[in-house]
C-alpha cells in the first residue's frame, strides 16, 4: 500500500509535489492517504499482537487443568487481548479506512484538519507502547479484564494500572481527535452537489460513529480518571468504605461501553453497504432507510447500557426497561439486514473476495445479533451472564462482524490504493480459511456457555473438554490464515495485474473516478456531483 | 489547523475551525458529564428509592402508630473482605408496628493490635422499603473508631413510616462493615 503511492509520483498530474523521502515522510505527513496507511498497518500489527495473546489463551484452554501458563498470566492475556483488539485493532483500522476513503468518496482534497490528523495517529504507538510495556514490569500487565470493573481495577489492581489509565487517556484523545476530524471533513469539505443524502453509506455510518466517539470517549476518560483519583488521591468514587459505590463504576463504564460496541460495528455496516451493491450490480436497496436505521441504532445505544449488568441487582422496572430498549435495536438492525438481502435479490452477483467477506459478514453478524437478542432477555441472562455464551456472542459480532467488514473493505479498495489487483485465488483461500476458522473457534463456545462454562477462568470442568479442544484448533486455523492475508498484501503492494480506474465492473462513486493507484493528491479541483 | 484548506470549491458548510471548536467543547462537556453521573446516580437512586439506600438522619417526631399490622424487621451484618472486626447484631429480628420508634444495638469489637476506623454501609431489602425507613440514630451515620482490643455496643433507633406498602411484611436491614482507615476523618 505504502510503496505504491510513493512509486507513482509521476501519476500525480495536478502539479503537486509528491511525498517526501525517508522516514520523516511518515513522521511529518499530513496526507490523508499516508495517515490512513499508517493507521491500517498499525492496526494490522495490533491484530497480530492481540491475536498471539488469544492463541496463548486458547492453547491453555486446549485441555482442562493448568498446563502452560500461570492463572495470573492468563488473566493478563485475556485483559490485554481485549484491550488491544478493541482499541488497537478494530478502532484504528476503521479510522484508517475513513482517512483513506472519506475524502475520496466526498470529493475532498484531504481531511479538514491534517495536522491534527498526524497527531491523532502518532499518539497511538505511544499509548500502546505504554500498555504493552507493562507486560515486562514486575507487577505484570493489567489483569482485571478489558472492562476493568472496580474494585478489581482499583483496590486490587497491580501497580501497572496507572500506565493502563494513561494509555486509555491517550488512545481516547486520539479517537476523539480522529472523530472530530472526520465530522469536520464531512460537514465542510464535500464536493459541490454532494448533499448529505447523496453521501455513500460508508461516509454516513462513519459520520454517525464519529458523533458517538465524541460523546462517549470523554466518558471513558472520565471513568479512568476517577480510578486514578481513587488509587492515588484518596477519593472514593468506587469505594464503599469512603461513601462511594462500585456499581457506579459499571454504570459509567457501560454508558461508554455500549455506544462503543456500535462504534466498532457501524463503519462495518457502511463498508458492506458499499460492497454488496457493487457485486450485485444493483443500487443499494433502501438507502434512506439505511441512514435512518443507523441513526436509530446510534440513539438507542445510549439508553441500553445496563443490559450488561442485569445480574448486578437492579429493580424490576429497570430490568424491564433495559430489556425492551435493547430488543428495540433488533428493528433497525433487521432493516439493514433485509436491505442487504434485498439488494442482492435478483442482482447479477459475482463472488470476488470482498463480496465473500461481505456475505459472510451478513450471515455471521446476524448470528451474533440473534445471540445478542437472547442475552437481552433479562430472566435468561441470569443463566448466560459471564459464561462462554457471552464470549461466543461478542466474538461473532466483532470477528466475522467488525473484522470481516474491515477485511472486506481492504480487499475492495486495495486495487485503488496499490494500483494492482490482488491474487483472487489467494484471496479466496484466505476467505475460506478465515470463514472455517472463525466458526470452528466460536460456534462451540455457544454450547459450552449454555452448559455453564464461565468466562475468564483458565481451567474448566471435564465435560467441556471436547468443545474447547475444537475451538483451539479453529483459533489456530483462523490465526494462521491471517498470515496468508499479510503475504497477499505485501505481494499486491509489490506488483500484480494493473488495476483499472474503476477497478470493479459494478463500482459506483467518486473514489472510482480517480486513477489507480490513487495519486498522492486527489480532488485539488473539486468534482461536480450531479 | 486550517492552513491546508483548499482555496476553492469545497464549501458546503460553516468554517471548519468553528465546527472543530464546537466538537472540542462537546468532548469537554461529555468529560464533565461523566463526572456529573456520580451525583446524578445518587439522586436517581434516592428519587427512585432503589439501591437500598436509606435517607440520612431524621428528627424524632411522634407519629401515628399503625397497630393493625406487625412488620418483621431482620438485621444482618457482614464484614467486607479483610475487615477483622467482630461485628454482630444483638437482636436478630424484631416485630414492630409501623410508626413506632424502636431501639436495637449492634456489637463491634476490634481484636487487632491496632487502632482502627470502621464504616458501616446500610442496605435495605426489599429496596422499595428503603425510603420508608426513618433513622434518628445510627452507627452507620459516622465512622466508628475502636482502639486495639476495644469493643462497643452501637445503637440504632428507627421506625418504619406508616405509609409502608401493605404487601411488605418483612424488611431486612443489612450492614456491611468496611475498613475505613484510608478515609479516617
């Protein structure tokens, strides 16, 4: 991705200078394509680090009993895996895609705030450097789960918790700046004629996501600040002995946490809404309803947070309210799924790799949505709470959901970025290995969860052994198949069949009107949208 | 931040710097909102009578006593993890009429070699009964300081509001004792 844009300076036919040479190009760049590329490589690196942690967890769980690692280290691995995948892999990957594609899709020359863009990226390696460095301290890495419930993360936390808190502060600042940049770009830099209701859905979903980020990342910053004060400054926000309340932590955390899960899925909805019309060769069915459905999901995400805490001891009325409000989300989500299916209905479909990932997204995300609906049933949740059923649910929405959405987007736009087609054969191999791996890993978790296997415990009862062994095999298939993806990316960047400007036969939109690979500067003269 | 803006063409809204400023202010406001959730949480719990929190100290007023019904009031004591005190209720349960003032006592003993400070945190079950519990005196209102080896009877004077719903027959008052050394006043 990177070298291709560098090598094709001569393609930049607008009389602009090309990128600077050497490492300082990347440190000082304000170019949205460079920054998008760095975001994507960063998140891909984090995917492998977080994935390695997941494989350590799965290896320990291959058999009952403790064989490989200490329970304390197991807790660090589950915690760091969650934090890195959520904040380091999924979120920056979406920001990277937005950096690359939002200006190209709305006909803008760059992001609106390019220097802030540089800054928001370069905070991230330091934030995650700080988080990862705790692994090498005597205290060990954070071990209280990615949800860091107090008092586990305050009274009983390892001393490395302070690094964790500052790491979260930094990644929060990075996300907020990225989100502000995207909103300002979309509001101010659209090409003439690009009205809001003509914007591609990827832009729309990111627009809404960015508002969610501005609204809830500061609340996350607030909750870790309260932790910091409890730990170091003698306050007692979450300590009952001093008049605080640990349950308050869960409320504030999930007030951030639930919108956060939509932050991780709405841009994937957008990507899939770009890809399916392209390969079904039909316009997206129900464009306006997609916009309204996305907005409804975003609104509802603010009033459902306590469904994560049904077992904490809430009054019946609150349980009922959060149960029904949560179930309401199934309606706009269903609208989206049916719109995707209707787009495909009687379309001239072909099944290139991006389409395969998009189709797998629709099917497997829907499975994750249904298990979410089961978890939303308050009385049933008392059985499911903190079991592997929950693990199966959120991995179905995050891996074949968010991650497949990202991978689909990368395949879809890769020829535009590099100027080369990827190897369709290798792409399909990657898809099928990932598809099989992901299901073999996570589907058995539904069964062991329903049978009562608790999450976050390094050992388990004998009757869960077979399904756990299967899940571990699946995890290795899935993990190793991402190396195929890495190989394919490098191969495509280095060369391959030259891509046309339009790339895909059925592609529509401004990003397909510029040359492939995309020149370093695009849309210096704004296009006119009819 | 706006120096890289294009000169022409792409003007479909307000100035970017204004939009960015508004969004930065929104982010700061949401940071404040996170902290505002702390008092809001208490206000909401009190308003809705949930979380089993009882109100603070009330003035003792002689009120109408509903002798037509008797409520069983149970007392439970719990030590928070690692709190070494002996902490017991001297009456496991009492049967009272709503409106009548009742005094019970709890026993706390510090068996350690150190002077310590304890704080009891009350909770009422069913939570809907919490708002009908009136206390004129409770050891949970203040931190309890016990010297090494010291023990003490701690009083609780309370009544149940006669407006207590009819279907509530049993009220459980639970006290959890915390080591409040870090918060000693």
